[in-house]
């Protein structure tokens, strides 16, 4: 059985219960079993600090994933995948900039982060980018969460 926790450090003022479908559908589609991860909502200031510390990039970003299975192995019966941090202010700004709903943007960012935890990395090559972004679109389209 897969499970996750959403830790709301930002104190969001909207319903994000739809993320349950996004996360579970991603796990199902990729046949992931007995996995666990945390999704943490934060502000831009904390995201900026983390991006600078861990990636050497001195600005905020929308989502950061910290995978615990980077070496491709796991020992325990439950796979602890890692953590996904989402900047809520950045998510809201991007939804407005791209002209779609906050539901669509947050769903995209969580799916994107989860795929990173599962080993997908669009930064490695154009081919991997096509695979990861294709999966994201497919998962969101399956759920009717479109642009």
C-alpha cells in the first residue's frame, strides 16, 4: 500500500484534496507498490534558501524533489521515496502566468516532483525530458486536469 503525507507549512487557503487522485494515479500508472513520500508546501523565501543551498541557484523555484533512492536500490519493505517541496506563491504565480487553474499547476508540480522521486529526470537528456513530460501530461489528462 502506498502512502504519503502533505505537510502544509504555508497554511494554504484552498482545498487540495484532489492531489490524492494525482498521487495515487501516478503510483498506479507506474505500478509502484509500498512507497511513501512527503509533500511539503512552503513559501518562496524558504524555497529560495533551499534552491541556493542544494542546487547553487540563487533564486526561488516552483518544486524541489529530494529522492532517497538516487542509487536505484532500496532495502526496506516500504520504499521511502523522499520529499517534494512546493512553493505555493510560485505555483500561484505560474498558474496565472500560464493561464490555467491553480489546481492544474499544483497537480503538475506534485506529479513532476513524484516522477523525480521515482527516477525520472528531464535534465539528463532530451529523450528523458520527452518521457517525463509525456507521462505528466498523460497522468493529468487521465484525471481530466487539463490546461
